[in-house]
C-alpha cells in the first residue's frame, strides 16, 4: 500500500523531473521516490565521506608538491646568491655606473626570457628531474 503525499517544486525542478521521466520512460513519482530513497539511504553518507576523502587526498598531494617546489626554489635561490657573492669581486667606484647600466640591460633580457618561458608553459622545476635523468643515463654509459 502506498500513501499519497503532495509536494511543491519550483517550476525549473519540476521541468527537469519531467524531462528525466520522459527520457527514462518512468513516472515522475518513480523519479522523486528514487531521489528521496537515495537521499535517506545510510550509504549516502558513506559516499559523501568517500568523495570528501578523495578530495582531501588530492589537496594533500597538491600541497606536498607545492611545498616541495617552494623549498626547491628557495634552496636554488640561496645557492645562487652564495655562489654569486663568492665569485663576484667588488667593483671600483669609477666602474659602478657602467656596471649598473649593464645590470639593468641584462635584467630586462632576463625578464623577457622569463616571460617567453611562462607563455610557452615551460617550467624550470619540471626540467630538473629530466636533467637529472639525462645526467644519470650519461654517467651510466
């Protein structure tokens, strides 16, 4: 035996229910009943929890990659600065103006090259593992 229940839906939702019923060749009551049963089923919470777990796992992996990339970038920058400070002799006062002008010119070239790489989607951080693999295979030969 079934009991009757009157419910009210927004017109857009009722239209979607009707279209689905027509496509599936089911009654609108069957569509609504299946939706309510799915909503009330105890495994619905399990499915939502599983979906949240998958999403959290993916976010955790993304954060780990981001942390690795930031750490690698910071270490690369620190190593470069140490190297540069170690090998670069101080300039005499009369050569500083020319060196600053040349530095600005070189920096502009650097920024242009960086812009071109970024537009192409190239990434130095992605190239490092490839360079290491190539070096290891060359060492093995």
